[in-house]
């Protein structure tokens, strides 16, 4: 259920709004135990996603590092290699 929660800090180009939103949604799904909330819980679910996305955006804007920015394509290739070794 947490596949979209990815490291978002220190990438070039920076994390997109869609990446932040997807991570926030997956986080709320995980902690609520529900991928689709009931109609009674939809507003609380949506508000939690929005608040977590805002907090994530603030955090990413405030974090500092001396490390060189990572490249998404290189990181994706590393992940595929790890998966190939794990599931070979």
C-alpha cells in the first residue's frame, strides 16, 4: 500500500506537486487502513491528505543539504536492479 511513498528530498528537478500529493494520499491510506473511505469519512480523509501534503511541501522547502542532487532516472535504475536481484 505504500509504494508511492518515496524519498522526495534532494532531487533535480525538485519533487512535483503530484509526487507530494501521491505520497500524502498513500500515507493517509496506510494509517487509516482504508484505500477508499466511506462517505461519512471522506471529508476527514481529504482534509488529512491536504494537510499532510502542505506539511510535506513545507518540510521539503526548509530542508538543507550539502549533497549533490540525485537524478530520478539513476535512482529508478538502482531500484530496478535491487528488485531484479531480490526477485530473481
